[in-house]
């Protein structure tokens, strides 16, 4: 029987492999205990650079710096097979699964933030390459990153593996989304009424071109509506358009349904493929929220293109601060990412 767990399928462990295990890390090359690098403000450090065929199997990072919002100011990038435009370009905290420049303990299958206080970041998404790979971190903050510790664990292969897509990740934010604060509506009408069939004003999680499969996202919402009335941020349906569809072939029934939960959850919960590590600051869903849905067992396939979207409130009536990281595999070349917003446009809102 196949035993699926956080590391994958245990039944495959006895299979002998024709590969070599290697690691790049920040260990002290003198043999001392200065096992980190410093990344000065405005500079980029290459933390791994491989030649030949292989697969990145695990990335671990922890950071010490005086910069309060460094998790949005340090950018992680990855380049496969000598490409000029990165296949991964995400603020480092968001890449590892929680936005808002927050770290806290949580567990999913591909991504985790581990004690102390979620400051041990782990990624287990496999990242294959045929000719070369390079992983960098850029400090776009005003303070030097005093201590950046890392492992990049990878396999070396004798030849490229056939039939594999390349790993990609991209970040997006709308601050705020279109919509309004509901003051001109009665609450039930504003929250639950209206029509939206084509997803024209939806929040876009991913737009990609090529052949591949989407494997999920994490989403961060800052609820911007200040009210004592029922203030659920959801009711937004996910709509996924495959290969140029005008009407989505994959359509959901509500925000919490998309991430595998029910009835406007207020409780923190983390599972291998879906979770709610930040449920909001109170029972009225105020403040900062983070949820994730990873399609590890159920990837969403596309032959030519994919557009992954979700309504911000039913029929896009709500106006909140949305940001997200999408993960997928595809053939190269990929569609060039839009430039990341400047640092000031990436910072979280101050209010809880």
C-alpha cells in the first residue's frame, strides 16, 4: 500500500537511484562557527550554482537582520538552464508560505515555517534542471542582512530526466482590489448578491503560457473593512481558465471551499495540502489572513495557457489588500514575469 506523507510516498524509499547527493550551504569555510553570509543592502548573493543535470530537493533558510519587514524586502530568484529571466521571483517570506512579512510556526507538505517562531524556512518542491541552475537572494532593504543561513540540497544526475516541467513561482498583489467598503449597501445584499460569470474583475493568482500544471498557491488578505457588522472576507469563487477559455471550466463555490474548509472559518488549521495559518485577528475576520491550497495530489493541467483567479468577495464587491504566491511546472521558455513592485509597494499594512 502507498503511504503518502509529508515527505512523499514512503513506498518509493527502497528504490535504488543513479544520482549523487550534494549541498550548497553557508557553512564557515575556515572551520569556525561563522556559518552564515552577510547580504549588504542593495546587493545580490548567489547561494547555489550548479552545472550539469540535477534536481534541487530541499531549501532551508533562516535570517537575522534589524530590518522589520525583511521578509518582503529580500527577493528569492531561481534560474534554470542559463535562462535570462528567472523562473522564481518572490519575496522570501511569501515564497515559504506566509505573507504580510510575518513568520510563524506552520506545516504544509511542500513548505514549512519551523521553530523558533517560524523562522526556520523549508521548501521541498522538487526543482529539476537539465544544464545548470542558479539561486540568488537580493537584499532590497535599507539595512544589511547581517546573518543569512542556508542549505540548498540537490541531486546530480548523469543525464537530464525526460518529461519534466520546470519549477516556477511568482508573486502578485492588488492593494486594494476593486470593489467598495459596503457602506452604501445593506449587508446581505453586499455580501451575497450579484452575478459574475466571466471573472473579468477577479483577482489574478497566475497567468502562464506553455504546457504544464499548476500546483497551488498561498493567499494573503488584509481585511480593510472596519465594521461591527458581519465582515466575512470571502464568498469569492475560484475560476480557472484553461487554454484560452472565455468561461472557466473549473469553477468553485466560495473562498473557504477553495482552500478546503467550511462555514467562514475562524480557527487556525494546517494540513499537508490546505491550511489557514492566519485566520484573522478576531471572530469577525479582521486584520491579516493567510490560507493555502497546494494541488500536489491533484495538479491542474494546461496545454497552452492557464489563468487562475478568485473573486474578492462575491461578484468582486469587496475591496481588500490581496497578495499571493503561485507555484507551477511548465515547459520553457515561460512568459516573462511582470516586474516586482518596488519595496514600498510590497510592505504590509501597519494595522493588525
